[in-house]
């Protein structure tokens, strides 16, 4: 499946402007802190996988974790980036080599934090004229713009990019020794690849979403040492 996507879409490594540094929040660098981190990242991953709209899921996550005074996801377009749909994307969308497929890259923000970066290829002919107008002229998040299609999401892959605990920990393997600091959280913690279908089953969008460490930028629970 990895050959379906351009290499650059699979290795999203852009610097996120305006986010807090990793040492400003996060779990304590202890065995319990690592368990907490794994549980919370896994909980978000499960939430994203169990709902069709990533935008609305992030809305709820932003509100429940108090990431901003106004907990609503806002899309910020990344202009000037073009990634033509390759053969794999076109196959998923069920379009010919000549049929138009548009590309849109956005950062989904909650307040001053960027929670997700997304690459999106979509078939404009399978959207309404109003939806296309919104996508072309505004920063509206894709899921919000096309919500009237009552779309369904089909996951291709879901990967935890950050593993707070090493392989084998659950079988008695060594866990790194505790320190007095917080865990170093990488820039991206989860990545999903999926395609969306309309209510009639026709595919219209392929997405690659990378969720940033700022999804964890809330006061960390004090469970133990």
C-alpha cells in the first residue's frame, strides 16, 4: 500500500510554526508517565479510527482537553504546494489518467496550536459546486466543507509514530530509567491514510494525515511517579 502515495506525503517533516516546544508539556519521564502517554495516544488513535470525520473528532479532542479558549478546529491552507495524484491515488479514487484530481494541503489548528497536517487529493466532479467553491476560496476544513455528503471513511493504514515504551516491555523487557524531566515527544505522533466515499459508495477523496505532538499539549494527569 505504501507505493500508493508519493514519498514526500509519507515522510511529512515540515516544521510546525507557532507550536509549543516539547519540554513545555507532556508526561514525566517515568515508567508510569510512559504508560500514561501510550494510553492517551492510543485513545486518540481509537477516536480517530471510530469516526468518519477527523475534523469533528479533533473538535471534540480540543474541547475536552482544553487546548484553546475557543475549541474549534480551523484549517490553514498551505499554498503553493502541488502534489499531483499518482497512479495509486487515482486507482483508489477510481478515475482515469485524464480526469481532474485536485490537491489541497492544510494544517488543522486549535487556537494557536497545529494538531494535524493533511494532504488531500479529491475529485471535484464528485462534489457540489458550492463545496468546490468553499474549498477553492476559503480555509474551511475539508471534512466540514463536504459534511453534507454524509461520507464514510475507510482506513488504509494507521500508525503510532511515537512509542513511549520500547518493544518487549509487556513481556518484562527493560524500560528506560526515570529522570526528573518530561518525555521527549517527536513532532508527529500518529499518521493515518484513508479514502472517503459518498453515501452512494463512490470514492471522492484520499487523505494522509499526520497528527502533531500538540494533541498532547494539556496539563498532564498526575497518576503516579
